[in-house]
């Protein structure tokens, strides 16, 4: 076996022998039998029924079930380490059983809801592990009268938007633009969408939750206590337990909202145009969200602004006429649409002219994925004209990696940085996403594309946050650090933990240490416990005495 498997999962490249061993060990059918027997004893469901939702590696459906919600093709290759088994619970008690029985079967758990983790952490590990696939726990209950909804983690953002729209044309929710994103990872990780300047993040609008803890207890907010409830609103659910539902606030949206998209090719005026955008995007009316995208295109680039305004076209045209005259926005550049139409258009700019129906938001698009790499950054100070010119040149030179600039401000400034684990509040102008996609499955291509994303990230160093250089947890990037669960687990966790959570990292560690001292709920970027000197061996012993 060679050492070169591309840059998938960074430092994992060197651990191939371990990976191979764990896969071989995984094929042991006794693990499946132990897990199933334990589940039968610990749930009220008959063994025959359970056996249909526990998939061992030799089950003919194993690969289909594994790949169904694996959204990054980098992590569905022959080289990718596989889980020993996959369990797709149908009810909350199955999740309780899974936590208890994973320990009996000596398996680590990787929890997957929508599978959008950019680094595949919800379905890939070099440890001996099982995937707890939450996709069937996907109910959504909308209560318009009380303006709340209860969502299970396997439901998608698109399903949520659709179910709200069925019941009310003047409510929405502040979450991801992409309709296939799973609510389990998205909400527990502090996900956001194009209404964050009006309403903040997903987690700013969560009022209750249910979680299965390390002992298999089912706890609501009252049962879990303020600390744990705080931690799972942005600290990533997977370090603390399995989220089985969130209760969220429905948010008021006008009957008509305004959308526009403005594209410019790169020329001598682009820097001034972008400077004009930079001056207003994070300080303008909080109902306005204007994403700037710099996307390479055949040896040049396009600078595109995509916008949502929670109000009418006349109002936004007049507002931007004053604040951003270089845009030259006219009413005919705008469309006044319903909120659900704006959701469809943000996902697919052709959706409205194609006459797509809101039902398209229910399409989970199973078994699709692309090869992709994402990274993130935060900008605190305006970038100079020379800076923008340097950025444009690098995007064009590298040729495949784009950058999205997502303005903050508005409601984001009003929420304290320690109100939730998500720390990037006031003082941040933009959050950046670096994105590169490719279709060539070769190791060589993987190397080339991930390398250019890193090069662009390096070009951006002078313009972004420092000490530490912060990152967005939902834009999982394995290059921010990896935990190997050894003697240095805490130190390793501190590296990525402070980038994602700033000074909230310490409180997350305290909560983690209190609720899961043996570090059962772990993954390659989980919150470490304070004294991480617990081997898997002692973990199992302690659970079985
Ligand atoms: C195409 C695409 C578009 C995206 N758009 C946006 C966007 O607009 N805004 C944004 O903020 N982010 C966006 N993201 C990132 C997205 O928010 C994160 O990847 C998020 O974690 C996805 O949640 P998931 O359930 O689909 O992912 P998963 O891969 O299933 O899970 C992600 C993480 O959460 C954990 N987890 C999942 N479910 C549970 C649970 N029930 N209990 C405890 N832990 C759990 C997993 O173990 C893993 O660590 C996008 C990603 C993709 C691929
Ligand atoms: C507005 O529309 C006109 C006509 O199609 C176009 O030339 C112009 O670039 C558009 N302006 C913006 C800001 O999109
Ligand atoms: C990778 O990059 C090298 C150097 O630029 C180039 O020669 C090679 O063709 C690229 N390979 C792929 C698969 O893109
Ligand atoms: C961790 O455990 C090992 C072996 O049990 C021991 O030698 C070491 O001193 C411990 N380290 C800490 C920091 O407790």
C-alpha cells in the first residue's frame, strides 16, 4: 500500500495501516450479532424488525445506505475506511438503545443526519465505529398559532421551509440556503442562512431540544440543564450526545420579499465596485443580505452579488441608490416574490423561470455528491483596493477556487459572543467560504484542488482574523486540526477548538467533562475532556462494571 492517497483528511494519510486493520476487524460478524442482541434487550422493538435497520458490511444494502447521504465524494472511495455497521433508528428509543449497545459492541459512534459535513466526519473514521444514521427520524411539526416548530434531526432545511409554507405564507426560518442540509448537524453546529442579519443564526432561535446522553437517557432542556443546552446550540451535538429534536421559533417574513442578482466581469472598475459593496454590506438595513461571490471563470473572474431583502423593491432600490450608487440597481433588476420562492431561487437561480414548484424543496437527492473542499475565514477590517486587486489576481491565477463573502452585522452584532458557543459576533464584517469542486476521482486531482484552496487561503492571511485565525464550525475543515484521542487529546482539541469557538472553548470543555467524562461521544474534531487520559480499553471496562 502506498502512502499517497491524496490529501483526503490531511494527516490521516499516514495512518493507512491502522485504517486497514480496523476495516478487517470490522468484518467480524459477531459485532453485528452482539449489537442486535443488545438492541433487542434494550428496546421494545422485535428482533426481526430491528434486523432490517441494522446493516452489517456483508448486507447487500450496506453500500447504498452508507452512500445515500454521503455528500462529499472524496469520502466514498475504495480507500475510505468504512463503519462496522450502520443503524437507522426509527424512533427515539432506538437511539437510546444505540448508545447503550455501541458500548456493548465496543464501537465508537459517528452520528449522521444529513451527511453534509464537508470533511465527512459523520461517516468516516479510522477508529472502529458504527454510523448512527438519523435520516429516518425526520418529522416536522409546525405550530403556527404559537409560532414554534419541532424538528427531528434527519429532516432537511428544504423540508422545514416547505412544511412552514404549507401552513403560513408569513413565516420562515433562518437556516441554510441549500435544501438538502440536515437539521441535526446544521442546528447543533450553529448553521446560518441569508436571514442572519435580521434574525441571527439557527441557534439564536432554538428554544428547546431533546438529546440522548451517554447513559442512554432522553433529556429535554429542563432535564439536561442550562449548560448542556447551551453547548448543543453551536458547539456541535456530536461531542455531547445524540440530538433527537429541536424546538425552534418560527420567524416572521413579509408576504413579498425582494431578490436580485448582479454579475460583473473583471475589469478596472471591479475593485471600486467591491469597495462600494464592502462599505455597506455589513452595516446596511438588517433586512438586506448581499452575498458577494468571486468565482473564477476561464482565465478571468465574475464578481456576483446575490441579495435578499425582506421588503419591497422600491424600498431597496432607493436604499441602495443612496448607500451603494455604483451598483446602479433599478427596479427592473429586482423580483418581488414570496419568501418560499426566494428560497427556491437562492438554491437555483433558474427555478422561477423554470416554473419549479415548492415541492422541489422536498427532494433529498440521495446518492449524489461531488468532490469538494471548503475552508473559512473571518474579516474584521475593510480590505484595501490593492488588497482586492491581489485577491482577484490570485483567484484567476489559481483558476478553480472561488470565495463567498457573507456579510454579518445587524442582528449578529446584538448577540453576545458567549450567548451560544458560536463566538463570531460583533466586530466581524464578513465570513468567507473558499470553495472548490471537481469531478476527476484521481488522487492527483484531489491533491491539486485541495492545494489550490490552501494557496488562496494563504493569500488571504493579511486580510483575515489572527491569533487564532478563526473558522466556522459548520464549514468543517480538517486542516484546522485533528484529534487522535491520545495523551495529547486536550492540546489537539484546543487547536481546532479555539479556532471554531474562541473563548467559549473552555466552557465547552467543562460541559463535556461533566456530561461525558469518558469521552464516549468523540470524533476527529470533538470537544476534548479536561483530562483526556482515558483509553478506549478503560472506557469499556468502566461501562461494564
Ligand atoms: C451543499 C451544502 C450546503 C451548505 N450550506 C450551508 C449554509 O447555507 N449555511 C450553513 O451554515 N452551512 C451550510 N453547509 C454546512 C452545513 O451546515 C454543515 O455541514 C452541517 O453540519 C450539516 O448538517 P448535516 O446533518 O447535514 O451533516 P452531518 O454530516 O450529518 O453532521 C455534521 C456534524 O454534526 C453531527 N451531527 C449530525 N446529526 C447529529 C445529531 N442528531 N446529534 C448530534 N450530532 C449530530 C455529526 O456527527 C457531524 O459531526 C452546507 C453544506 C453543504 C454540503
Ligand atoms: C439591471 O438590468 C440591466 C438591464 O438588463 C443590466 O444592464 C444591469 O447590469 C442590471 N443591473 C444590476 C445591478 O444588476
Ligand atoms: C495536477 O497539477 C499538475 C501541475 O500543475 C499538472 O501537471 C497535472 O496535470 C494536474 N493533474 C490533475 C489530475 O489535475
Ligand atoms: C496517563 O496514563 C498513563 C498510563 O496509565 C500514565 O503513565 C500517565 O502518567 C498518565 N498521564 C496523565 C497526564 O495523567
